[in-house]
């Protein structure tokens, strides 16, 4: 950490800051400049909580050099993590994973049909929401436990591992029994108690980036899970909230190569929620894979026009089959053989 | 809802859309224009889920006229709600409420001293976090149940009702026993399961606006609580996330008069978290009250330089006493007598 | 400036960075830490262009301590600037200035009537656009030179100094002849050539904050004007662009006290453009003045329903007269006597 | 346009709105709903200025269906435009164009060397700034006319057409003489007078998206140029300003397929300014081309570590040669043969 003093800070104020740093068990190294003095803080093994320092007289600002995460950082763990979800593998050196399925499980027939369609087209995992986060209380909230069981059946029937969202801690045991991977949604990315409990399960996790989460906060959220001993975390970029409203969110594809450099965890992309527009999903999926994503998750519905949620961003089974042909060609270009 | 068709949409596509609207039990009113056709949707009693419609051929966009909330809307409930927290009242016609106290309960002595200081200066409620949401797992996470009990004691000793944050559903019973008001933090504003359970308690709630929540989403979150039968909800603006980083967040004061027009629920402002800078807290508190806030919540710590969290934005006891003298003068100007 | 090296940076890389700093005529002070090395850069008299350094091997990031402005900074010029516009004074110790008038000059009658109304109600300056920046080419673009002359006449008739926007350099001479103050609009805040030429005129300037300008960029834009020798610059907060669309922009009132601390230049607020809603203008004006603004600029139109631009955010003459009565009471409270 | 009335609007208010619409020469079609009345506006040939309407009593909001642009819209001009810059062609069916070169022209040698390098590697156009927009007045502002001449020489020597930024209207004639294409920078995207004059030249234009410009504003800016009779406009996405600061801006790649659908103008991507990080430039360029961009513009500098501006985001000549090999492979995959 660097402490920057005000232009007019007195020597006495500088000395007080130095004393405060030492009181924290750290070393202080003053750097007198032509215009102002800065004080380097040394000896910390990680992120320094600067609340105390920032309040001292004469301090203009503090600048962090260390980050609020460590276990997920490539700086400290250079070897890439591969996450294994019932045999489907996410990570460097693995063929990128295509997860597909409807926004919500709506009925036994719907999810079975979706599972068959996406399996036939070549998807490796099945998604489907049983417990749904919806902006308002009057929208369809999901089938709950019944939906979860239908999802599991559909997974078993098609031979695809399944991922579904967990919204509250009490659901964790049940979801771990029925699903191969737990999804923590964007709205819960900073639901820290949920993250800790998810960490304790040891179950593979798909952690979505919060709507207004910085990369640092995203990685710090993953750190909560890994700090509980669960390293099986796949990150997921799903668009951030900006002033631009033509798309549902703004897909921030640059984070893919950035996170690959900053962290050893795999990262995938969800172009369906990011863009909110069906026509953009195939093309942005391809862009994501070229940008280095370890997978994409796309919404597929047997009958998008009748979907109970997010129909506008869902591909039909036929759309998806077309899309997968393109993906096959792209994988060949990218050097992944079957 | 209005459905806007593409310029080149065919009559057949228009007819399909009309049929789909009718299938939803609603009426469709085509509005042929010089350049394109729009279709008005009539007969709905509230927000229409447009997923189905948006996917039909020839549809360019759908435009919502109704909102995803109703119970919290002043349109439907013109009479202002007054929220009563153990005798402290928030709402139109009531003197604005000053809530004060430290970010975290750190020890029995600290919270008792803070309570005495803020009571002596004229605050009407005491705040203090026992369970703390922190970006990274290595920051101080709060004293938990012990902190909650200290807070209750400090409230009783000073005669001030207390508010504290709830982070997980299992904590609800305990917190309801020890605190007069439940706070739902910004990071949990769309933790819909928590909102529903908070709604079932019937306990007064302080609902903070999410970091990137629109006004519509903010009110829809309140609707989750009220829909469970709990009308005792105070809204709290605490700054939104923008590109500007000189302040911790961007305090969006215009929402105060806007929400007073759109909703019958009271709204207060938290300038400490919004700005993150102690020097801005008193002046922005006054601006908030002039803008019509039903209260402000400010961080006060007996010793900000030693605070375990958010020291940089906390007032000392002396700062707060000075601040309250200003507030007294302002209240006189605004026409609130003691 | 501080240069932060990568965790695995070699001593050779560190030495190269030190050599590069020295080659720039500055001093380098290595600060070895437990996890990584940082290098303090000393000896600079202002902002350091770090392009060279950031590209060297082993460098993780550079952190600026100095700012891209100096002449406008209170750090270096502690005495507040008072800007005098034909006798109307903006700045510390002066009564805040109310500027009022229509968005656009639409006709001789309209601006004369507006001038009379705002003068009668107590405004100190008249605004009115002759050259208008409009998002699309098919909206009313202003009356041009004719409008400018009408504005000058209205100013002379009412005894109010006038301010109007300049959009291109060739207009500068003419506008300086007809108007007491030049406005640089939000869309031109980083039109650096215009800023330089405005600086050369020596004419008082109202510089509006760009829609997505940080405080640092806002002050750096003012620096362009002051660096040409023109210190008569009034800053104007007019809302920033965020995800929230219920208001036209998000009024960032916290910048008022912040800029008063960071700069010696006066700062006013434009609540009409910030909010885009007439009902919010009076209340947010009062909040701005309580937050320390040196003035407010509000849109007033004799007949808002017939306005050619921004009618929805304009007060009528009667609205404005009511508003000014409130302002009088507020000024008394704030300690400004006539 | 749709006019939405308040829930409690009276019949008299509705009648007034209808009268106002008719007074504008348009037709009004009331759509009575269960909860409120809406009024469809028909008969307009384009964007309706709603200032008058929005101010009438009882009006809650107006919703635009038409857009503030028409000439650039694919709705009205379905055939794609191909822009020809001295033989280099941008647009559908053309091989995507690689523009490369330094941020600034720094010397005759530097730009000649850069031109040779990028030509040898396969670039089709040369970029280089002679007049530079810089946040603060103390950064390098470009070589001006001298730089422009060096750029032209380098273009002629290498056989590459050149593009350079225009910052003020007086420079237009000169730049048209020396450069094949005019660039309007992000900071000037809403400098409407500059846009109009650029439109009058008839010279090919590269129009960069403003930092906080919506897609609608971006296309409306292009409309200013095309409305003057100049259809030779290439759009350029260069990142938008968001809360995320790890990258210089947030590259919004989804606009590429969106704009290809909404407009007939070609669109390219500038990953150097969007990301600000050299390591991201090659990979995000490829992602952009897969997303459908008609070209990319990348910064290349013979010696990035010594660059006077933006060295951190510039590729070296060798980096660029490597990059172009990848691009060749990608073009083959995408079906562009030489």
C-alpha cells in the first residue's frame, strides 16, 4: 500500500502516519517528493485494511497494491485449475464446454425435449432453472423441487451433467443431490453467506459476475468459495450494467483474456443474458470462444415463443443445431479435435 | 404494453401477434402508422410478461406501460405510509429521523459509547452491524450474535431503537428478537428469498437500494416484501455505481423527490456509504433533507481512526454533535418543531 | 508516480525500469515488499506521462499521485477565485447566482418576455441558446446570429448579463461582442481546440461537465482554459450519464463540495438538464445551494408547453416566481442578506 | 410515438393532448386501457419532437417508436454501403480492413518506419495522429501540419491510404488535401458543427463512437454527416465508459452485429483504445472480426517503450507481424481469400 500525503502535510502528521503503520505490525518507508510525501507500506502478506490510515490528518489517499484475493490469483498459483463436473472438464487445454438448455424448467416434457435436442446437437451439459430470481414478484418463479427433479431426470436420460441455480442456503443439500453443478447467480454474487456455504459443499460451482461487479470484486467473491476449501469454481461473464440499453447488458468480452491472466480459474460466457437478443447469441458465442472462453452457456427452448421466461433470448432446437455446426467448424479452426 | 412491428412486417405477422395477445387473455388494438404498425395491448391488470410476444416474427420491440410493482405504487395507494419503529416514525408529516452509529459493533464498550454520544447529540435511532458483508473474506466480518446482543444493550441503555443488517434467512428470528428494524443491504436487494422471508416477519425493514438498481427494480424489490403482507418498509438511497470513482458511489439525490411521487413508502438517505468521505457526510445529509428525505443514516464512531471498518467515512462523536446543531437549525427552517 | 512490479519480476527488469525513470530526468526509489517491489518516482513537477514505463517488462501497473491539472487546483492556489460577469459575481463569499431563461431563443418576443419574467422574479443573469447542440439533425437547431442579437437586446432591456453557448471557434468573436459569458456545453467539454480559443478570449466562461467526465477530466478541461491566461471560469455540474434512465441524467451533487475543496474555481449546478423533469428542478436547486453551489441555472420559458426544445424541464414564469420566493427564504437561512 | 397518460388523468386532459397532437399536423388514436389511457400518434414521417406534449397536464411519459435518424437506417435503405478509401473498401462482402500505425506521428523517421512495418505485415491502411486530443494541456499535443505531411509521405512511400483525426473546422481543407480519410474522434462525436462540415467535404470519414454515446446517438451523429450528402462514413466502436476500470474502456462488441442490422454503414473496431492494454489487442481484434466487424484499427509503434502517447496499448512491429499471420489464418477460416 502507498499512502499519499497532502501537499501541505506537516512533518508531525507524517510521523503520526508512520507510527500508525508500525502499530499495525508493518513497516513504513517515506518517499519525499518535490510536491508531496508518499509513504510506502511494506511487510504485509496481502490486502491491508486501510480504514485507520485514511482517517489520519494530512492523508490525501491510500493506494492499494495488494488485492482482496490471493487463492484465486495466478500470481500465487500459476498452474491453471481444471474443473471437473461429472466428467465434463473446464479449463486450459480442455475443449471449451457448451452448456445449453432453457431458462426455466417448465414441465417434465419441456426439459426432456430440450435435453434431447441439445444432446443431439452436441452440447456437453444441460442447464435449467428450478428456483428463479425474477425482478418482480408477479413473474413466474420456477417449479422449485419438482423442477429440480425433472432436470435431474432429463440429465440422466440424455447423459448430460446438469447445472442449476441455488438461491438460498437451505436448498443447498437438495440441489447437491440432484444437480452436478451449483450456479450462483449474478444477483447473489455478493451474498457472502451463500458463497461460504457453497464453498463448504465442495460441489462444482458456476459463479456469475454481478451486474455491477468489478473484476476485483468478482475474483474476491470466488475467493470466498475457494477459502472454504472448494477449488472447483468456474467463473461466468454475463454482461454488466451500463448506460447502453439496446442490449440487456453490455457483454464485457475483454474480461475473458484478462481473467485468464489474473486467475487460474476457468471462465465461460453467457451471451444469452448478456445481450438479451436471440440473434446475437450465436455470433457472440463464437466471439467469446475466440477470445479464449473455456465455454459458453446458451439458452435453448423447444418453443421459444411459448417460454415462461426469457423467450426472446432463447434459441430454438433447430437454431441450436445450426449453431453447433458452426461451433464444430470453429473448434477445428481453434485446434480442438474431438 | 405496446408492440412495435418492423417496417417490413407482413399482415400475416401482424395477425399472428394479435392472435398471441388474445391467447394471453388480453385485447389487441392495431395502430397502423405511416411507417410501421404498432399494436396496443389492453385489458391487463398489471405488468405483462412479454417473453412470448418478443419472439414472434416481425416484432421489433415491446414497450411496457405498466410496472412490475403495484402495492408500493402511489398511483394505486395515494395515501403515504408511515413506518413506526418502536415509536420512531418515518414518513410524510413526520420530522425526519436521524439514525446514527458505527458501521460495525466492535465491542461492548464501543457500541455503548457510540449510543451515548449519538443519543446525547439528538439521534433518534442507533445503527450497528453485527453481521457484515465485506468484499473479500479477509476483512473483519463482524462479531455476529455477540455483536447483536451488545447492540441491543446499547439501544436499551440509551433508549434508542436499533437497526442492523440481516444477511441470511436463518438469522431472521434472532435478529427480530434483538433489533427493532431489519436492514436489507444493497448487495442483497435482489436476494428475493431473503426479501420474501423478511416480508413474512412483519418486522419494520430498511431496504437499501442495490448498487446498480434502477428505481423500478428498487420498487419491485420492496414489492416482494409488501406482497407478503409487510407494509413497514423504509427505502434507503445509498449511492449508485457509476464511472466516477472520486466518491465511493454516486449519491443519486434526485430519487428522493421522485420516489416520493412514485411510491407511498418513506425514503431516507445514507450519505456515508454513498460518498465514502467523512467531509461530505454533513453537507450531503443537509442536501438530502432539503430534497425531501424522511431521514438520514450516518456513521458515527467514538474513534474513527481505530475503526475496524469504514473509518474514513465515519464522524467522531464531536463531529456528530456539531452536525446535529446544524440539523436543528435546518429543521427549524424546514418547519419541524420539536 | 508509483510503479508496481509483477510478483515474479526479475532484478534485471527492476533495473531497467529504474534506468528508464532516470532517463526521463527523474529519480527512482525502489521499495522492496514481501510480495513484490514497487518503485517510487520522485522529482517531477507535475503529471508524469507514463506511456514509456507501462510498456516495460515486469511492470504490473503505474499509479499516479500528481494530477493532469495544476493552475485550477486549490492545492497550489488556495485563494478562491471570484468570477465577475458584468458585475454579477460567482464565488466564495458571494451570494449564489440564479441564472434563468429558456433553452433556446425562439423569437424576439419570447426572449424579451422571459427576460422580464426572470428579472421580475429576482434572477441575476439571463440564459438562452442561439446555437443549439441537438442529438439529431432534424430537431430545431437554434436561430443563430439573429437569436444572439435578440438575447443581447433582452439582456439590455432587463438589465441582466447574458450567457449563451458557443459551438464553433468562428463564432467566438461574435458571441463575445453580444454576450457577457460564453458557455461551453457538455458535449464540447473535451473539444480541446475550442477550450484553448475560449481561453484566449479572456471572456468569462461557463464550463459544463461532460456527460461521462470524471472530476479529474473536468478540472483538466478547465486547465486548458486557464492555461491560456483566462481565469474567469465557472464550472457547472449538469448530471452524468449512468444506467438510471428515469431522470435524464444523474445529478451528482457530491461534486459540489468536492470541487470546492479540490479547486479554487466557483461551481454552479444546472438541475434542468440534470433531471429533465420540471417537478424536480426547484427542489434539486435548493439541495444544490445547501450543498454549497455558487449558483444554479434553471430553464424558464414563458410557455413551456409550446417550447421548441426541452419544454418538459422548463419552469413557467409563474413557477419561477414561486421558486424565487423559496430561494429568498433559503438565502436568509444560509446567511445571505440582500 | 405513444403518449402514456397518468392513471388519474381526466378526460379533459386527454382531450387537450389529442388537440395538441392534431395541432402538430398528426393524428391521435386513443387506446383506453383498464388502468390508464395511452394515445398513439400517427402520420409522422420520422422522429417527433415531443417537448410540447411531455409538458401537458396528465401526461406520464412519451415513448418513441421512430428514431432520430433515417438516412443511415437499414430500415429505409436495406442495401449495404461500401466505403471506398482510395481503393481500400469497407463493407459487406469485402475482406475486412486492417488499419495500423502509431497513435501519434512523432517524427518523419518514426512514421516511415511504422508504415513500412505495417505494410510489410499486410495492413491495408495507415493511421497516425497529427493533431491530438489529450485530457490535459501538458501532454504531447501532436506535431500538427508537419506531422500531417510526414504521414502523407509515409502513406505514399508505402502505398497505403492514410487516416488522421480532425479536431477543428479550419483544419478540414488541409487535412482533406493530405489524408485519404478523416477521423472524427470519440470526444467530438457530438461536435455537431464539425460533423456538418465533415459532411460537406464529401471525403471518407471514420466516425468513432463517443465514450458514453448510445447506439441511437451514434447513428444520429452519422446522420448529421450523411444529411449533408456524404455517405462515405465508416463507424468505429472504441469502447464505452463504465464502472469497470481494469480496462481503459469497456469494449462493446455486441454493437457490431447490432449496427450491421440497424444500419447499412460499415463498422470497424479499435481494440487498442477500447482496452488500453497491448496484450488484449490481438485477441480482441480476432473476436471483433468473428463478431462481424468490417475491419479493425490497431496501434503499432516501431518502439512502444519510447512512444510519446499510448505506448502501453501499442504493438511493436514484430508483434504486429505475428498478429497478421493469425489474421491470415482467421480470414481463411472466415472465407476471405486474397
